[in-house]
């Protein structure tokens, strides 16, 4: 679970880079690395959920949150490379919106999983990234 939390926290740093057109290339380095294995966090979420859900953990709505967040994060690469029709400041603004959406989905996952051992830390994340 900590791995998914760390992903959400790391998106704060990514957002700083993507909203500034001058640092978007630095953001692309990390996003390209993320896109080498875009299903990593989804698989991790599925494995976590499968500990409490015996049937169809792949179809669990909470796994869907991480799948969707991963897809959103991955889509930022094409956006910043100009392959989605936006450039410069417009692309940077949209990238920031996408990071916010991904963070909200991660927050929703953390909130719905109800982990007690890291509750304070997770609750702080969820409250700062409302869904």
C-alpha cells in the first residue's frame, strides 16, 4: 500500500514540472520511465485487493481507480510531446489537471482500502487530494 501512496506523493513533484513549459522535458523523463511498465501499480493494487477479495480482484472498483490513474499519468507523455493538439502553456495547464485527477483517484483508493497502520499519513494525503 505504501508504494501506491508514494506514487501519489511523487505526483506533487511531477505537477511542479509539468505546469511549467520550461521544465516539461524534465517531467517527460520520469513519465517515459513510468510508461515502460504502465501496469505496475495496477498489478500491485490488484495483488493488495486480492488479499481481501476472493473472486475477481481484477474487476474490483478500487483496482480500477489505480488503473485509471496510471492511464492518466501515462497520457501526459503524449500531451507534453504535442501529440494531442495542445502546446506550451495550454499543454502545461492540461497536464496539471491530469495530475490532479490521478492524485484524486489514488486518494480514493487509499480512502476505500481503510488501512489502519498508516491511517494518519493516508488520511492527510486523501484530505489534500479530494476526489
